C-alpha cells in the first residue's frame, strides 16, 4: 500500500537454487520424464527465488505460486471478490467471520481445516512475508470448527477483501526446506530420466476441488534472465506465457499474442494545500480540469495505463458509476476556475493574483522513473496552456517519501498501490505522511462514514470530486504475453495472473 517511486523491482530470492529441485511431500505425482513426453506448457521462473508463497520475491515465482496455492478469496478483473476456500464472509464492525468450505483437500490428501487457515495467517504476517503489509489492519485470528474469525484494527466494510493470502497445510513435521503443501490447481513433481539432473515441473493436482476443469496436465519451468528474453522465447515457441506488471522491465516490441491487465496502481498528483494558492478549491479544480489524464497515460506509459475518472480505478464498477471524469482536458473550464480564484494572465503567460503572486509550483518526481518523468513533462505542458507554471525537480525515492511526509513540496507525482480493500484514506488524511494541509472535511467525513457502513460510496466520491485533496492521474497496466498455441486466455486479474486457467487449452496444431 506504500507509495512507489523507483522503477525497478528486485529479483533477490533468498533460497538456494537447489530448493526448486525437491519433490513435494506428496510423492503420488513423482514423474518419469521418459513416460511423459513434452510438457503441455512452459513457464519462466527465477531459479534463485523460493517457492514458499510468503517469501518469494520475483514476479515470476509469485505467478507460479498462484497455481500451487488457493486462497480464501480472490479479486476478479473488475475488482469484485470471488470466494474460493471461503464459503461465506460476514463483516460486523471490526469482526470478519469466514466460514471455510468443507470438502477441500490439499494435494497430499489431507483435509483443509480452519486450523490450516489460522496457521497460514500466522505465516503470512511474519517478518519478511510479502503479505505482512497487506494484512496490517488484521489484529488477530481465531478459529472454531470450520469458522475463522479475524479481528480488524480499524473498521472497514471492505476489510475482508485483503484476506487473499495463500492457504498451506499445517504440518509441524514437514521439511522446512521444501515449499509447503497447497490445494491449488497444480503441484510440484520430480522428473527423473536417468540422464538429466533432478528437474521439477508442475503437474495437475487431481485432488483440486474442481479437477475436471483443468485441461493442461503438465507445466515445465524454464529459467530466463529478462523480460525481453522471455518474450522472445514465447515468440519462437520455447516458453508459453508471461505475466508482468512492468516493474521488471517493459518489452520493446511484442509479436506474440498479448493482453493488457488492469492494475490497481494509481498515479496521482499530491497537493500541499498549506500553500496559499493550492488551498483554494478553485485552483485545485482548475489544475484537474486542465489535465487530460488520457494524454498523460499515453505520454508516460505508452498506452499501458488508463486515464483516471475519479479516485478509484474505472474498472471497479461499484465506484465507476459515480465518477464523473472523462479523461479529457477542458482549457475553458480550467480558465473559468482560475478567473474565479482571481488569477489573471500577465505578460509572460503566467497567471498572477492582484498582489503579483504568480501561479507557479514546484513538482517533485523520482529521478529513476522515466515513465513518471515523461508524465510530469506532459502535465507541465498541459498546465502551461492555462497559465500555470511548473518547475520539475527530480529526487531519489527516499527523498520523495521524506519530503512528502514533511510537507516540503508544492506538488509531487507518485504511484500508490491500492489494496483489495480499496482503502485510499492515506492520500487525503492529515498525519498519514502522504497528505499535507488542512483537513478536507467533507472527503474525510464521507469516507469515514462509508468505511463504517453508514454512508455511501457515491457520497464520498461526490465530496472528493468537489474538494480534490489530490488529483488522480491514471491507473497503470500490466500485460500478459502468450504463445499462439494457447487458447482460452480471456480476462486476467491482477490478483490472479492465471485467472480461469482451468479453461485454457493447448492447440499444438497451431505450431505447425
């Protein structure tokens, strides 16, 4: 949920390379490669990473973990929760009660119980877990029968939506050097051909709760160093599929089949409303009206982003129906707002008030992010058309976070990774480190009411669009690239890069 600045994401897996080559404790699916022929699908992986779902670091490894481990719930491509291991979920103030679905078993045949869910929650919240920050609002977990109760620190009607951590089998005697046992569509198996050193692949988990739908029986793993090399391998047919959120690199060109994937990563313009000019709502409205968010998305992200229409992603249908933005700029509307605020043109093309104070701001961006730099240049050029001057300052990611927290800025441009609970409160709540200025009373009031289940999302969005404590710019996209032999790839969810993979098929005739 933290602000993101720098462009690179680490591939710093901590596990030894040999970890991948162990068989799972479920030996039923040990595989003899001499009898298997070619695998149906080949996925890229990072050899030095761990396949423990809580501690994997690379996007590639995390993707494979989605195939091995199911969760209580997941988010659909339109950001609606879908229950998997959870049968039902109820929210009562700070208490979230989950009824665990009966009849689910792990790949080794053990029944999945509430104890497994509780144990998985414990692992997901330990130091070093990639889920720890996501679950920061969850204070504790208890169980009784097939019911698991989560106590939240802060009340939020959407709090249950962060319970998408992987569920693993609780086995105190398990080999801690091996990935834990999951209940997902696939599991590890060991290939032995008598010649090649131990290798691993994924095989269909016949104990999955709906195994008849899984069409692809075996998945091979191939180590490749870069996104470009993976895309090239897909184009020549040696790798089948790649999901990337673009943090690990952006393909320069793609001649294989591909689809865009909507991400819940908001690029926004932070406003320090302690500044006299920015404290004026008409000035903030003018800045927003003058910026074509669609144009910024194209300039900064080459079309791999969609212009914001309000504070939430346009793909979340519940919010999109109330967001009134069009993604287009209106110089006329922006000029009218600035006229109302008392800022008129002067000889140098920069507006100023009656005292001669020019409408000029400094914009902070991260120096290591070329996409943010391109977006900032575009914003600067658009605002110049209505007489607002912007000077861009490039600083480090650490410097950006520090100055944002201290309020030492006019404007800053950054990304915010919105979690499944859709909580954006930190972006406009004083004292949270990402907003500085007087309390935006109506936005905070209606947002708090909505979180408590006492108000509506429409009320909050209306108040937000009136006050504009920050300016939403665009939502970034990722992409999937896949082989032409792969059929059935439809909508892909950020939360599930193999969304509805059980319906995919491999048409090998297309390779001929």
